[in-house]
């Protein structure tokens, strides 16, 4: 398929400053009145937003939209959303105090957070079975947990947040959190606050300004559910990827990771003073906003309390290293004393008294360190102390200490078996089944009525048929019918199957929007109305279809395409189509073009025009 370029005529000269993230603009691109491709527009506006110049980016989009056709206008509207969001959020900026910042690899940055040791579990695992995500490398699941939140891909490859809790001897079936936190794009790194009343996570599918933004949801005791998530705003969120936010258990610090000032294979971990009641103010100037989001640490040792901020093992880490060094010294002296004691060389044997004195001094110093540990309530296990002493420590020169924890072991938990959804397909089974819900769907529906009786029917009496529906007649008798058929041809083809199992008097009945109508009227309606179908498309980034996607849709189908937002989830509706087979053909072509997150759904009934 030939790629078509979209061109805009700009009526005025446009000056766009392009610069590397976090640095002053050094290059200026002057764009005079000329034809300007959509690809170039996206490139320039992306550079603007990444330099926190949201208002300029939104203005450029508006200028482009004025001269665009209807299809391109849709694309511009979608691309403009993040710039508009960023511009709106500049009016509500916090100003936390940064006390430390350190760069780590994406592979293990989470191990440097002051959380329980051995609590991060590698992906893939039982709960997150697919690896290879550029950001979500592990889940936090401490030993002894009674509940767990994690991010995992659904059948469409979208990362959602799931929850499970321990009940009796089993863990509950993993469930999505709720509609507000389930989008058509990815959510990663859900983390509970120490008091369990807040859930922090990162999302690309909610109201944001680009990349992963940070969000918080508060627990609602009245609803017994998590509330609507709120973007944490600048400087926590940025046009880059920001994720894994926590408040330390001691209430002193907040921490999160971001690639706003580094390459995509690494992240900076920021340590901020905890602010329970942040004062928000407008920061409209891009340079001030960029400086705010740089979160440069203050050079004030008085603000840093590494002992309380870092992991439990760090406070005694220096003593562990001292103990380990002294232990190695004692062992070396013992080895040397043994060697010289068994030597026949008189010169070597002459060193024995001095070695004994040195060993006595070193042994007493070792005992002194052990007593210090005992006073602190630390049991002395040389092997474990050696492991602690060998832990990687970073940032001591800056006053705040990052200590690397160890990965947890692989795990296996016993999960409850999920309840299978009821199958409403007409079937003849070894044992019949009553419908879980006797409500008939909207539109024209046929069923096969099998019998009526005053008492409730038993499974044995329905002779293996499924699904069997119950309704009450005008005389109060219970009427039983089987199946849900959308056409007379379909219901007729199954009538003899019902008669063969023993219901010789079975008849066809019809309903329109749940109300009884005659079969004659139904067949007449069937000729004049039919069910329509539409295709729902979810954009990959949760916000907008790409230019390539839109061009593919336009090339494959001439049906209308409309953007819709339901429950905060953005999708596009393509259609309507006269038949399911037509919609399925379109979906097959769209998937070939690289669009996967698609589904068919009913678009209601339509009259057949002669």
C-alpha cells in the first residue's frame, strides 16, 4: 500500500526550538509558509512537548487543523490531546524538595528501593507469564503477603493491573482492579502505600502528557473499591516515562524512577522529601517548568536521613563490612600461625609469638563487634553477614545511600479455579443446563418451546438440552424454551434435534426486544430488519491511532470512523456493516495491516431498504 503524505499550508512563519531533554535550546528551525508533512508536524510538536512547550505545540496543531481534511483533522485532534493535557497541568505544579538522584540500569533499578529484601520476583512468573517488556521487569511480592497487585498482559497484549488476596488455603482468582484503572494501553508497577490506603501506578492510557505518567488512587471505604485515579502532575509526571512511585515506610521520603534525563536503557531514581499536603501553583514558563522537572538534589546534608530512608539492612551495613574484614583478618592469622607452627624452618617459626599477639588482638576486636551486634538485637551469622557486607552500595558520597537488595526466589501459589462463563450456544449434552440468566437479548430472537408445567422443572426433565430458559405464562404456568436463534432458518434447522430427544410437541416461538410476537410477524420483520455490526478499534498508546493506522482504515473500508471515549477509555468505531461476515473480512484485513486490538460488536437493528 502506498503511503500518502498529508500536507498543511502554514500561513505564518513558525520558529521551533529543538533541544536535547533538560538542556537549553541550541538549534532553531525556522519553518516559513510552505507545505508541511504530518510526519514533520508530529516530529516538531513532539520536540516541543519534550521541552515542556505544550502551549506552542497545541497552537501548532490548531494551525495545522485549520487547513486539514476531515480524516487528517481526526489525526490532529488525537495527536493534540497530550499537548493540551500538558498545557492544562502546568496550572497545578508541586514543588517537592529533591535530596538525591542516582542512575541505574532498567534491569535492576527496583532493587535499590528501600523495600523488603528478596521481595522482587523476576518476570516471567506465575502471575506475569510474558517477559520482554522494556519497563516491567519484576513484580513486588514479599514473603508472607496476604494480597498482591501486579501488572500483566491480557489476551490482546495490553498490560493491566490485577489483584489477588489469600483466602483460607487458596489465592483468589486474579481480577482487574476496576473500570477506572483499566485502559486500552499499558499500566505498570502498582505499589500500595505503607498504610494500604493509596495505590500508585504508571499508565500510558489515562489522562496524561505522553509516555508513562504517575497516578494515585485512594481507597473508598463506602464503595469498598479504589477511587478514580488522579495524575500526580508535574514534576512527578513528565512527557517522558515515569514509573514505580513509593512513599518510604518511615514517612520521610517519596521515590520514583524516570528516563526524562537519560537514555531508554537506564533510569534515574529520584528521592524527594515526603510532602503530605503539597501546595500547587501554576508554572507556565517552559524553562521554569523544565528546571522544576529536573529535580536537581539540594546540597544540604541536614535534609538527608539515610539511616531511616534506606532498606532495613543498610543501617548495620558498615558494621557488617567491618565485621567481615575483621573475620577475614582472624582467619588469615590463624592460617599463618598453623603454617609456621608446622614448619621446620627456624626463621618462619620465629614469627609465631608475633602472630599469636596479632591474633589475640584481632580476636578481641572481633568479639567486640559481635557484642555490638548482640546489643542491637542482631544475631551473628558469619555467612549472612558476609552476604550483607557484599551488597552493592551507591551514593554514599552524596549523603543518601542506595543499597542493592537481592531478588526473591521464584514462587508458586495455589489459585482458586475461575468460574467458567455460561455458554448460551444451543447444545444437546449428557446433562441439560438451565440458563443462568433468563433475560432475552434485545432484537429479534427465536426459541424452541419444549413444555410448560405448574412446578419447577428438573435437570432430568430437560433431557440434555442447553440453554433452557424459564418464563411465566399469563396463567401462571412455567414455560420452558431452549436456545437463542437470530433467524428462522437457524431455529428451524435445530427443531428436529429437539424433537428427537423426546419433545415431539416442540414448537418455534419468537420475541422482539423480550416481548412475545407471532412467528409469522417475526419472519416478516426478519425480511425488513436485520442486525448491524460495527468494529471497535483501540489505539496502541491508548490515545490515538497512528497516521499509518488511519491510512490503513481508509484504504480498507469506506465506512464511517468515529472516536469515542467511554469510562476514560478511548476507542474508534468503524461501521456499521450489514453482516458479521463483512465485519470479519474487514478485521482480517486490518490485522494484516498490523492492527490487533480490535473486536466486533452489535450496532443494533436496521430496516432493510428496498
